[in-house]
């Protein structure tokens, strides 16, 4: 009973963090087009985000799509209204004379026919999207960026403090893996990401395995978060050593994570090296989490 | 004469092994595996089946020669300098054979030339792989294998602009003569540091591999696993080679970008493989290799079923990852199972029974299926199932309770 009560704040924090993932429009709804045709007829109003993986999507004159359109491949013809953003990663986009896009148009690569300047009410962003923070992020006001960083940082540091109370051994095992075997953890993290992301996308295509795919995404995110927390604990030990703190472990873990995540978020704003540092630490963290089976066992490399 | 510091000698030996094996593997990947097919089909007008039969002859002759040479090397206790001299002879004959390729005009000449190539390859495999116990310390075998794999695959993806025998032989005719001169000096000139290199195998850092003391049982399991890896890769890739929609945007792209992407993937995956090989039990790498092969072939079958016009680069990326991982294992594993006395025989058994036998059998099976009219989807489905069988088999084996002797021996090694 005592243990259950001990874990209650952790569960509540995790639930609050998950709630933070829900957008203002409530539960996400969307359409995935893998092949064939999807046509929104004149006069119809569809509310959904659309991911066009291949095939054709046509929004006829007088039709309205309320949601964002993501085009990976195939042909997208817009001659009606898109009440949202359009992101063209690859494929062919045809912008008809009656087309209207209320949001932004982001063009990574692929072909575009017609005159998007007339149709787009927002901005047109050209070139590949790079780094952790894309143009959408950069367009946000500085105050909003700081608010987001503060929310993420405080959420993770609170979670780190709670984790060090409830699962101190697990955090310790991941921390040790990062400290003793950073290269091995980095290699494993990269492998997990390469294969994990491909597996997640492949399961998405089967439709039947979409829940498993979402579970995979959640696992990867949890692993990245846990990894960052353990980096935080690692820096907290260093801080505690430098400033001769004699505070409770949970407080030290929380402060360490706060400092680390805040620093990483700030560094990520530096073009080039910043996002690399953020991604690199996440990769090493994911590797450490997988090597320790989410902190369930101590990882030790084979000895010669 | 002044003696060089030991670290410098070690580094030189490591560099020599990496350079020699990288060029050798590049030769095998491009000139042998792809160039001979082009020479037979385009140059001489032979049918696919005829060329495949010649490739099978190559696999069998290489396999038998490697076995004979490897066993002979182990029985005679061939040392470092003699291995260098054999390697010198092999590279010299391979250079001549590469130069001679322009004058092959008839199927008979082609057949004779293939037998000559097989003999050189068969002798070269135990001699060059065998140098690992003399030149690469046990703790550096993973990373050395990674550097060999990365350089060979990056070169193979970038340098030949087209898959023709001329494009494959051109860079080799620059690289190999330089190798002949370098190896000739090392093998025949009385250089003092060569004597130091020749003594390295006696040091425990070189002589006791990770699995040397567990050899007999593990050796058989590793041969079976490596056979499975080579077989799955070869059986799948042989069919993908005949599917232009999967090749033209990837390995055979006229543009450099996709080939550069695949080459960089090979480099990254090889480095991952090298680091993980040195840190984990090799069984864990086999899980990844078979798992990735299963996922990749599943993606290819989905692509065939959905009749997608554009095959995403994620598929060659995963394929390259699996290939790099197992190539790293192949370069490091046989030395880690051997001593300087047994390396020749073990490499010959390992490479011959896993690599060449798998290539021979998969080539024969692929031709049989293709002539029988088996569809691409079904072919890839079977390859996918095979990878899954190995993957699940490994999991089942891993769940089995450990034999007390195995636990003891692993304690002994650590």
C-alpha cells in the first residue's frame, strides 16, 4: 500500500505530461492514403489531417478540408480550400486557380505546378526542414519558446525527482551505462532509432498494427525522456560534488535535470552544432535505456 | 638500425591489415560479384543461367581451394612472413587477372579465367584473414572490422559510376599494383619491424580471442548462423538485382546522391557494428542482423504488393545496415575463435562453409525459382520467412537454460 502511494505522484505527473500532448482540437483524427484516389467533392467539408503516402488526393473546387495535409509521395491536387497547413516532402503538388490554403505551405522537395503565391494566405517556406526546431518553431515568439522550454524542463525535472524517489536503482543503472559506456550506448541508440523508426512506419502501413506502432513511438519517447533525465542525474552528481551539496537525492536529481534539459534546449537554438548536441544526447540516452532494459538490469560490456 | 616503438609497430600492423582487407573486399564486392556478371552477360552475350552456372563454379572452386589451403596452413604452422608472401603472390596474380580481363572474348576463356580467379581467391582467404592474429589485438578487432567494412562499402557505392567490368577494373588497376609493391617490400626485404610484427601473435593481447576457449561448440553454431546470414542476404539480393525499380533509385542510381546515402549508411552501420561487437556478446548482433533482414524484406514485399512507383530509400538503408553489421562480424569472428595455429583452418572452414557454400546454394536456388516462374513477391516472402526462422530460432536458443560448462568457460574467459 505504501509503495502504491509512493508511486501515485509519479503516475499523476506522467498523466499530466501525456495530457500536455493533446492539442486544442482534442483527440487527433486523420486519414492515411497509401494508394488509389481520395477525392473531396464540391460542397463537402472534411475535418481531418491527411497523410498522403502514395496515390492521389484531390480537393475539388468548392470543397473544403479542415486540417493539415502531409504529402510524402503521389499527387496532390488542390482546387478547393485547405483550412490548415500543407507540407510537401516529395511527390507532385498541383495548385489550381481556385485553390486557397489558409495556413502555411512548406516545400521540402518534389514538384509543384501552378501558382502557390496566389493561393497561400500564410507563408511559403522552401527548402528541406532541418534540425530539431523547424521554421514553425522559429516563427514562434521568443516568449512562447521560453515558455515551452520552461514547461518541458520543469516537467522532466519533476519526473526525475519522483523517479529518484520511486525507482532509484533504475535511474542509477541507466546513469552508470551512460557514464561508463557512452560510445556503446550511442551506437545502440542509433541502431534502435534506425530500426525502431522503420518498424514504427512499417506497422503504421499495416493499419492493423497501428496501436503497436503508437506504442513503439511512446516507448522511444519514454526512452529519450528517461535518457535525458539520467543525463540530468549525471550532471547533478557533478554539481553536488562541485558545490558540496548535502541535499536529498530527489532534489539533486531534479535540479540536475532542470539544469541539463534547460541547457540542452538553449544549445539547440544554436544553428548546426546545437541540434546535433540535443539529438546526440537523446541517442546516447536511448541506447543506455535499451542496454539496461529500461533500467531493469545493470549493463556491463564483455571483458577480454 | 633504430627500432621503432611498439605502439607505432602495432599501429602500422593494424593499418596494413585494414588497408589490405578493405581493398581485397572491395575487389570481391565489385569486380568478382558484379563485374563477372556484366562480363558474361554484356561482354560475351551469355544467358543469365550460363553466367549463374559460372558463378557457382567460382563459389565451389574457391570453397574447395580455401579449405585445402587453410588446412595446409594450419598443419604446417605457416607464420606471419609466409602468410605475407602468399598474400603477395595472390595479389600479384589477381592484378594480372584483372588486367587480362580485357582480352577475354570466348566462353571457354571466361571459364578458365574464372577458375584462375577462384584459385587466387581460395588461397587468399585463409592467408589474408589469418593475418588478423598477427596484426590486430583482440580488443581492436571489432573496430578494425568496422573500418574495413566502411571503406570497402563506401568505395563500392561511390567509385564505379556504372556496373560494368571496365568501371570496376579501372580503380583496381591503380590500387592493386601499389599493394603488390608494398607487400613485396614487406614480405621479402629484411626490415626489422617486420620481425617485430611477426612476434606479435605470441602476446596474449593477440593470441587469445574472445571465443578461443569455447571454440568447438560455438564454432559450429557460428558457422550455421553465418551461413544463414549469407544465404538470406544472397538469396534476397540476387532477386532484387533483377528488379530495376528497386535498383535504379538505389544501388544502381545514375545520380550520386542515393549511392552516397547508402555508402554513408554502410559507414555508420559498420561503426555501430564495430563498437557493439567489442562490447556485446556476438549473439546479440545476430538478433539485430536477422531482425533487420526480416523487416527489410517485409518492406520490400509490401512495396511489391502496393505496386508503389517510388521505392523509398529506407529499404536500401536498412539493407545496408544489416549487411554492414554482418560483414563486421565476419571480419572479426573467425580470428576470435582461433589461435595463430588454428586460424588458417578456422577461417577456411568458416568462410568456405558459410560464405561460399551459402552463395553457391542461394545462386542455384534463385535460378531454379526464377526459371520456374516464381513471382518477386513470393521469392521475397520466402527470404523474409527464412530470416524470421533464424531470428525466432535464436530467441528460442537464448531462452534455453545455460549449460553449466558454458557458464564456466565464459567465467574463465572474463
